[in-house]
C-alpha cells in the first residue's frame, strides 16, 4: 500500500488524527486534527482518504518532488 500513514489516538478525552511524514516538523499535507468524539475523528480519516482529493494531493506532490530531487542527485 502506497498511502500516507494516519494515526488515531485519544488524549485527555480528545481524539487526535495525526499524519506527519516530514521530520522534524510538519511539511506540506501533514496535519494534526483534534476532535471531541471518535465519530468525528473517523469521519476526518475517511474524508482524508476518500473525500476531497486536495488533502492527499499535497502529500503526493511533496513525495514526487522528493523523488525528483533524489534522482537528480543520482545522475
């Protein structure tokens, strides 16, 4: 599967949906969303993968750009 990793967890009665592929700080398309209920959090995850494609597109563009830079270094 070649898709961004999304993590769901709970802290202090809040539900967090977190996706971060850039290190050490968030990059294009990375996010941390906080929700009051698990249902809202799951809806957010479903929207990320199956809803508005612009959310995932930011991560895809960043990944493609990194791949091009790596190939340029190899040449």
